[in-house]
């Protein structure tokens, strides 16, 4: 077998040549490795990054905006002009973020998408105005439904969640149109066929009063002393001549269905026939709707009272859809929520008129404090503001008294079937520092911090 190898002389020559170049290569390689892992090098990078982080975070929250997207030498900073910092570079990012929880409360950090009428949302989702971050639209908003509270005033379009979850959200809507020959129940709400910007609530007829003028169609209920809460009402079906005055003594009210009683007054020869009814049925034509606060009108067997305050009833769960003078529409909480409209909501409270002293305010007026606190307030009792600004509460639905005006905190923004609340905005700051011989993120020392200066009543 003929095998060719190397001679001893060739082996010696190879070893001699290799002994010259291999140490050079080894030295160069280990020099780079040592430089990248050397404690003093990593320590310098960390010191540089933390110095820049302090520079950024010492500013007011809204002033933290300047970024550096490309690497620049750190020795342009007067603190790092020593030659020991030659070759070190830095850059930094500042990103507005939100903490977003999913249905199982897993939290992710993200930059919210722009608001869009073409997408659906669910409770907890975030959006940002389409002209973000231009002031005053430099905030994020979260889908949030405030809790329905007893005695609170709401506006058409407001959305709430019940105190005890039932799988629905509720939207304040206009009452249904009045209908003729329709049975109604106490608490039912209607609006006239021709809108007059007023709503009307089905209430009990007023109590019978002595020496009071009545006409055909007048409705009454017995006084508690004579027939306490007997569930029967009475309609004047016949009178002597209008108007006819009632007598000094209350009649003995019959309780049989449709039974009548004659109330006769000898002096003046006044006569009224009252006939019993229980079912409240509207007439064949609309009544003349009053527009004064709390005025009543009779509608055959129904008593309507003007009530446009849109104020919820008691603490008990309402019998939907009516709740005090509010009419609620159910929205399935598990269904995707779509803004529906094409118009973006008015995101900011900053554009609402500021509170003024010694000023008359009507019910339903919206104001903001003179010093913006990211909440606005709705007057639930009309009156005149005081000479000095009240202390504004920031808790959901809280009340502030101001002269003779009563203000209620409001912070949600209605957007068709979606309710938004301004949310806490965080800034995610990342500092990148590269060492000599490295000029990209892959080998950079990175320092990161999350800060916030906008702490609102409800965390994200």
C-alpha cells in the first residue's frame, strides 16, 4: 500500500510557522471577548445608562418627550469627556403605553390602537384619539362602565353597569312614544308624538282635596286617612257645571270594579260623580303635555307627570326598562361593543366650560374645575354657585355642594354602545448603551423604566 504522508522536516516547518501566527490570532480574539465581559466595561455602560435615565425622569411627566433614535457618542455629554468613555454610544426610546388586562386578568403592556368606528370593543379595551398625542388629546381611554347609583342624574346615551353583575350593561335612552288606548303602569315613561324636549312619567293621581275645583277627566286617589293605599283610583265622569268644587267631606270610596260614588255639595249645588278604576289606560288622543317642572296632566285613566331630570330611583334593582325617570336599554356584556357612529367622541374634558363663581346654573349643566383634574361635573340641582370654588371630589358619582347648586362627578364619555374613561398613561423608557467595538442593539446594555405622572381615579 502506497500512502503519502509528511516528512519530519515538513512537520517541524509547520510548527515553526504556526507558532508565529496563532498567538496573534488568540490575542486578538481574547481581547474582544475580555472587553465585552470585563466588569469595568459593563459597569461603565450601566453608569452611563442610569445617568441618562435620571436626566429624563427628573423632568415633569408631560415634558418627557425627546427621544434619540440613532446612536451618538456619549462623550458629547460633559460628564463623559474623559478618554475612558471613548467608543461608548447611546440612544433612548420613550413610548406611551397602557397596561391592558384580558378577561382572565393577564396584563400586557401595549400601545393602544387609534379609535375606530369600524371595530368592536370589550370592557377593558383601550384606544387613543386619532389625533393623539396633540394636546388636549394626549391620553389613552379605556372601555369602562360606571356603576348605576340610586338618585344619580344621567344624560341620554350614558352607560352603566348594575351593582350586581347580571351579564348586561345599560344605556340611557329616550322613553318610548306615547300610545293611545295603551295600558300603562306606575313608573312607565313616555315622550310625546311630537317632541317637546320633555318626558313624562306615569304616577299615581293626586290625593282628593276638599273644596277643590274638578272637571270631567280629573283623577284622584283617596287620602291615607280615609282609604290608606287601597290600590283604587277614581275618575270624575260627571259634574254639575265646570268647574265643580268638591265638598268638605271626603266621599266613601267604593272598591268594586267600575263602581261610582256621587259627591254632592248643597251650597252651590255642585255635584261630582267619581268612578273606580285600577287599570291605567291612555285616551284615544294625546293630552296637552305640560312643560313646567313636575306638572301633571290627565290622560283618561293615566296621570302623567313631567319629569325630564333623568334621575334614577332607589337602591333596589329597577324593574327594567324604567328606573326613576331613566329609561334603560340592555346591552349584552359578553357581546362585542361597536361605537356604531362615524363621529369620534369628544375625548377631552378640557374643552368643557370652567366653573364660575356667583353664576346661575340650570339642571344638567356640565362644568370642569378651574384647575383641570380630568373630571367634569353635572348639576343635579339648579341654583347659583358660591363665591369660592368648592373642593371637587374625584370619586365616581361623588357630590359637591356649591352655593345652591349640587354637582355630581362624571368622568365617563359615551360613544354609542361604548363607554370610555380617561385612563392612566405610562411612559416606557429604554436606554441603550453600546461598548467600544459594538454599534447595535444586539450587544448593547439596556436600562428600562416605566413611570407615570397621570394617576386617575380608576387604574387602567
